[in-house]
């Protein structure tokens, strides 16, 4: 089953809020667990509750670094869009 990227995930992490999720397309963000494993989800939720506040400034900085590839200002995204536009008009 394919998954769509939910931009809310990016927004939540960009703002530094803890995100407990199972979205494979952005598994390097927030507190990821695989599949539909309720026990793993509960463990990640407990981890977020226990450690997030203490590491919040570092988490925010790291999340913003990890979100860069999704931004419209990312050089790879710009190059990909330029290539698509060039092929469209070729």
C-alpha cells in the first residue's frame, strides 16, 4: 500500500513539536515506528514524553535539517523541476 506524504508531519516537526508516526516517506523525522505495531508506537510515545522537553532545542535543529530535502528551495528539487519544465517545452 502506498503512502502519501502528509505535510502536517513536516509542519509539526519544523515547529519542534514531537511527532510519533509510522509514515515511511519521512521516517527520519520525529519519533518513527514501523508498520502498525501498537507496542512500538506506545514505546515511541513514552520516549517522546520522557525525553522530548530535555532535548527540544537539539530536536528542533535536527528536524529542520532533515526537512530540507522537502523544501522548494532545495537545490535538488529546483533542478528536478527545471528538468521537468525543460522536457515539457522540448
